């Protein structure tokens, strides 16, 4: 199956913005007899590209070729033979037959409003990104040996998918990322999509169920359908603990049904057969029940970084910055308990503080000050605003004060 990434096309032709601009200067060659997927964010010109191929639009320059034949030279009324267009982002829950039937009305009474509505519904459920839209790369993440091992295994499994199918090994390609907030779970999943050049489908489980009570189970099905149609791709399900929480609690029957649908859909999807790599993530592994755990064939732990990792993370995130007398090991020493995300925040504060003094070169001292500020902020966050810490609540009070009950070294956040 061929995949055309519209973002790539846009880069090549220097176009952007509206659909119509995307058609100008388009140059596209589609292999004869292929199933071709056009991938890109909302509004990047997927539909317009289809319409161009179908002859409803004419590129002002450039060409669209299919199997070596320049379609711009073929009269519009001669183009229909053997072509099936499915704008699946519009009709994700329809059968192929329904899609074709609806697609045939495109030239006539095209219901633009309804189409837009469908796109909006879809986009509320999932966030789809083309790999080249993802800025994170694995190279920018500091991983534990264990994490690297798991990632290598998955890369190999994808590479040798056919062999695995041949020997009947199917229980592969469902990973669960477990760890506290800010330890790089989402970043790693995205970086994987970028580095493996796979579209990234992200869904927050709480989103699926919060808004459409009656339709929750159907929404879950839609998500998996989108992933299958976009395959090969990565399907990232954040907040996986939501599943277990829902099963355990006294929830609405519609939500329970949706969770059962989810578990069944997970069983039915496969890296080997469907080309979909499933990654779940959770901050609360303790809340997952056996039914949720056993769906995943690999559990990848995302611990808070140790001193060595913190120093490496600092090196990575400061790559493009100028810092005098930079000593990442010393900062790592000061930042016990901080996550990668916390360290990023520390750096951001240091940069902004230096900017208030019109400086773009930082010093080691700036970083140390930013760490102290971060600790104070953290203390504030953990503080009981009603009962204690009175000093700190009065302007000029001592936030980091010795008597504070905030526990300045407990950096556990709960998002
Ligand atoms: N090990 C790491 N190496 C480099 N950067 C990291 C690392 N861990 C976290 N970060 C940075 O911290 C930020 C937050 O990370 P991310 O969103 O991936 O965390 P998360 O584990 O998904 O958190 P949450 O559980 O809250 O969703 C990102 O900008 C990421 O680049
Ligand atoms: Mg995350």
C-alpha cells in the first residue's frame, strides 16, 4: 500500500494554508492498481487532492499521474474506470459500499456541512499526526537500558513482521508504558512514530467516554477502525487506567459497555495482521486489573530518572543553548526526584529569567537558581492552602521555610 504524506508534498511545493493552494503545482505519481492512503492533518488538502485525481479540480501547473499516465491530460468523464475514492476521515463507520455510494454524489449534492461535522466528530476522538509532523525523535530522549531493549525489540518485530506471521507468532506489538507523569511516555511513543515513519493516532480514553454517553462503545470501535485504515500506524491510548477505574466503579452501563468493547477491540487488533502497534500509557499501574494487564505483551517501566540520566537529560535539552561553566552533573546532584519534564521546566525558567536581563547566554548559577525556584513552586503546590503554612501565604512570607509541611523533596505530581 502506498502512502502519500501531504505534509511532505507541502514542503516540496512550498504551499500551505487552504486546500486550494495545496492543489497548485501539485505533482503526484500513484502506482497503477495500488491502494493509496493520503495522510495529513485536517485542512492540508487530502480531499482536494482526491478531487484533483478525480478531475473535479485541475492543478494550475504540475501533473497527477497514475501508473505513468498523466491524468491531467485525461478528460474528466473518462477517469472513473476502476477508481474507488474513500475519504475515510469523513465516513469512518460506513462500509465500503456505503462509502462508494456516498462518494458518487460528490459531484452533485455534496453536503459540505455534514461532511465538516463528521470531520469534527472524528477529530474530537483522536489526534492524528503524520510522522514528519512529530518533532520528537528517540535521539532526543534519554532512555533506560530496559526501555531501549523493548524499543529495539519492537523495531525488529516490525521489520520482520512477515517472518513472525509465518511462524505463527502473533502475541506481539502491544506495549504498556507505566510511570509517573513527565517521565517521557508520550514523548517516547511519538518519537517512535517519527523514527519508524508511521502515522500516530493518539486517543485519550477519558475523552471517548466523557462526552458521548450513549455512543461510547461506537466511538471506541471508530478509533480502532481509523487505526486499521491508517495502518501501518501507532495507536497510542493514554490514561489507560481509566479502563480499570471504570470497571471497578459503579459507572453508567453505557460506559461499562464501551470498556468491554475496548478490551475486545484490543484483542482483535494485531501488529502482525493489521499493522497497528498499540501502545497504552498509565500513571496509575496500581489501578489496573488483571483483565487490562494481560492484554499487553510487554510492560515498559518509565521510572523517575536517576542522577546519571538526569545529567544526560540536561545535556540533551541544552544542546542548542549557550551555558557558561555548564556542569550538568552538579545540577543532576541537586535535582533528586525531578522528572525529565521537571528538568525542562527548570531550564525554561532559567532561560526566561536570563532574558529579563537581556541575556541569551546562561550561567551555571542561572540553572542553580532555577532549581531553587522550582523547589519553591513545588512546595507551594503541595501545600495545604487552608490549614497550614501560614507564613508562606502572606506576601513576603517564607515559602521554603523550615516549618513548612509541604515536604520539599516529594516531587510526586498527580495530573
Ligand atoms: N527521559 C527523558 N529524556 C528527555 N526528555 C524527557 C524525558 N522524560 C521526559 N522528558 C521531557 O519531558 C516532557 C514531558 O514528557 P512526556 O509528556 O512524554 O511525559 P509523560 O510520561 O507522557 O507524562 P504524563 O504521564 O503526564 O502524560 C517532554 O517534553 C519530554 O521531552
Ligand atoms: Mg503523557
